[in-house]
C-alpha cells in the first residue's frame, strides 16, 4: 500500500490513488469526457487531516494521525467506511473515497464517496484505548460529518461497536440522538437487519449472476477466500450454506489453510472466534497465506487489502472467476492480464457494493424511524445487485470491454451527468 512498485515487477504503479485515477481516466476516455469535468471528478473535494491524542492504559498520551476524505458529493452526501490499520495513508484514503463515489453510482444509491482512516494497530490496543481513540477521532471530524453531509460506516478493523461510539459521541456534541450519522450500527441503536453480512451477501448475489453468465454451477464449486474479516468470513458461511459450494482455501492476516475436499466453514469460524486466527485449523493443511490466491479453484475472492494481485503473482492465479470482495485488490496491469486470459472479474465497485447498499437502507430507516424486516432487506438487496450486475454486464458488452471498465463507464457517466446539470459554483 505505501510502496509504489511491486517486488519483482518492474515499474508497476501501486499507489492506490494513482490507480483509482487511472481507472477513472479509462472510463473518461470511453465517454469522451471533457477536460474540465475530468479535473473535477479526478480530485477529492475535501481532505481533513487530524491529530488524535489518546491517553493509553499506561497513563501516557499517544498522538495518532487520522483522515476523512470526501471525494465527491454531486449525487448526495459523502458515504464510506472508516479504517483502522497501521498502513493507512492519505493517498489510500483518497483512493477508497473515490472508489465509494463510483460504487454508489454503480448501484444507483444517492450518495457521493467518502472514506476515513486512522494509522493505528487495533490488534495491539485495549478496548478502552480503542474507545478513546474512536471518540476523539469522531470529535475531530465532527465538523464535516452528519446525516446530510457525510455518513461513515465500518471498514477494515472497525465494527458495529466502533459505530456505536461514533454515534454516541456525535449525539453528545449535538445534544440529541443522531441515528443517521453513521451506518453499520448495532440493531439496538438504529442499525439495520442484515447489515452485518450485507457485503458478503451482495457479493454472493453477484457471483451467482457471474456463474449464470459463465454457465457454471455454484454447487460444489471450489472457492478460495483471501481475507477472513467481516466480508470474507460471511461469504464463506453463505456460499457453503446457501449454495453448497466447497471452500477449499482460506487466508487471514496471519496464515493460510487448504483442503481440496472442502474446509469445514463452521469450524473455521469457531476456530477464528476462539483463537483470533485460522492458523492451526484442524482438517486443513497450512499453506502460505498468499498461496490462497494461486490455488486451483473455480471462484477466487480477494477479500483482504489493496494490491493482492499484481504483476508479481497474476501469472499464477488460476481461478476463471474472481470477485473483488476487498477494495482495490487487483492492479490495472493485472486486470489486463486476466482479461486477456478470459478470466471473468467482478470489480470491487460492484462485487462489494452490498455493504453500502444496506447502509443506505439503514440510513433511510433511521430517517423515518421505521424499520424493515430482514426479508425485506434481503429482497431489496438482491434486486439491486441483480439489476446492477445486468447494467454493468450490458455496458461492458456494448463497449466490448471488461466488467471493471463497464462499471466505471456507468458510474462515471452518472456522476458526470449530475455534475453537468448542477454546474460549477459560483
Ligand atoms: N466500508 C464499506 C465499503 O468499502 C462500506 C461503506 C458504507 O457502508 O458506507 O464499501
């Protein structure tokens, strides 16, 4: 993430924001977008950098750096998660914010794109330290967030507890309960049914469509999952329980495991919950974590961080279908290699859009304080994902290009149109 070239692969650009801009430019070329509109859509509207002093359990104060970036608000308030991770950079948050703009436009929900991040190692912090960090970060970004301005949500190493602390902090500052200021909240606090598994469930709906297009059955299909956080773990659970697929390989941030006959997903989830890792899982062979990207399988889910598949390893990736459950896991140069090889790739801005889509339902429910059943959430999400997949697929076919470029053409076109009719202020 911080580095700019892949080891072993000469001169491949790995800066996520440069990658995001290149993906945008590709679509802008197809759309013949004028230079002025390109300038507006390429750059982040607002970037806030904050210092976050936190009293640690030992009594000393440590200062963390945090960011909130709003890339674009042409179609509605900024929307996007908050990431706590040691390798967060401002350019990474800018990339993630712009991917949110295109993601929300791809699935047609009325938001722009935003993202937040704090450079920290949450695994080495106590719950009290994390709460103080979260609350002070929320306070520092309070001037630019709000239900009508910018609505954060969970991302890597943040969860519904993090969102509850942010919601409480902002509510205390405002003097009244502000349900719609963040999404991904606990059900007890204005959260939505189905939000916890929404990223994975939305991706499953997209994968079902891809299998239909490719004429393969998900039943007994071999699935490899690289990343075992909220998205990866829920995907493993759903694809095995609901579609009868065989999860043959899993990696988390520490280890990889493999069993060609299928890993017991329930025992993997239990092992992870009990020990914090999938390392040492019974009935599966240990493999290096990045080899999970290269195992013989039918569907590969990169579900970890950016730049998992680069020129350095794309030649060894064997899956015919790839669904990007993470944001930015495949570099543009690898995209080209995979496309030329006939691999069907469902891009992040479609594949993982189920999370923000159900975040949108949560925000709508909070606005009118009327809550949906889980069935209604699932049905509406399924419809959105199927329709969006069909639109992206049709666009890719029409322009004779890959699914990522198809999604970008659709999304950039929608945001450019909103920008054009709004005009430039003043
Ligand atoms: N962090 C998630 C994403 O990258 C969810 C964002 C949201 O729900 O606002 O899409």
